[in-house]
C-alpha cells in the first residue's frame, strides 16, 4: 500500500502531487493527472463506534477501486472505497465511498457509468433548521494543518487553471461543517447518534464565504431508530455548494427547532 499524500508528522517539505496516489495507474485505465482533481461525492458509513484510543491495537485502511467512468469533455469519475479495519479482529469500524472527478481527463473509451441517485429535500416544506458558518481568507490555510497540503487551497494558480478563479476552500470544509450542523442540531452533538452521512459537491466555496446549511427531518424511523435528515449547503445569497445531502441520525431534539451559529468542531465484518 502506497503512502497517501499527506504531511503527517514529518517536518520535511513535501511535494503534494509527487506523493499523491489518487491518480496512481490502475490496470486497464490511463494514468490520471492528480493536479486537476476535485471531490464529486462522498458517503461515510459508521459501522461501529471508534475506540477512544488505539493503544495496543492496530488498524489498517484498505482501499479499492469500485469503478471509473468516462464523462467525455468534462473528465473522468473515479469511484473508490476506503475501509478502516482492526487487524486482529477483522472488524470494520467505518467505510467511506469517494467519487473523485478528474477535470478535463475524459475520452479514453470507457463507459459513462450509472446515474447517481439524488436525495432532494422536500420542495414544499421550509427547513426544520438552518445553521450558518462564516469562513475567512485563512480558513483553507488552517484546514491544511490536518495534513492536506494540496496547493489548490493555498495558491491561486491551480484554481485558475481549473476554472475556479483562484484559491478555493477544501470541499471537505463544507462537508464537515454540514456534518457538524446535522449532528449538533439533531443528534445532541454525540458521535454515536450519526450512522451515515453523504453529499454531492456542486460548487466550490471561496475563502470568506458564509455557508448556510438547511436541514429537513424526513420523519419515520427504521427498525434501529434512525431517522433520515436531508440537507443542502449553500453560499449565503448564492450558489448551492453541497446537494443531495443525506444523513441517518438518532434524533434527540424536537422537530422545528431553529438554530443559528457563528464563526468557525454489534460490529460488522468488513467485506474487502
């Protein structure tokens, strides 16, 4: 398994794209250029609560390719899955599916791929809750401290080349802000109350934009007591940044409570 393109704890200066594995050659596919890739969609499944410490235990992140779709002029969609597995027990704690979009890298003769199901909010109902987060010019620089040193989020040249007009926030900033909004609004800020979280990336959020997350409780519970919450994240007064937002939550707050926040926090065996 190759090391991912993250700085981790090293004090060395790294070349992000030289160590990036997202475009690593896959048998039967062309080698994609990782300097022009953005998030398309992510689905996170929490299969078992994470232990508070990994001391005395070993975990491995398993990655596999589920599909690659040729979209022609727009580019290529690469669908991968990553699973966090405890080595000894074989228990899969979490699984995330990622659709990466390689901009302007299509026309290699592949299939266009299946349509992706949409989870739109009710068109005839107001949101049950709305939460706003104010970003700043420093937001992507602070997020880089997580280890994601993609220059797309620090210098204007990559974003200009890809048609974004300069530096953009990491897509996962909006994704994570939306997860925080859902969990704090309906799940009592308890990680155990979130089972699934997903969204499609529709447009970039620029540093300094205010992100507004609108949420709808869909009603009804499954056999385990999980309720579906749908959401949309948009730049205040403008474009939709995340669409087809969906979460499975064990709700602990009453329906209809409005919230507004300020500036920018039984195990299953894994089928590998």
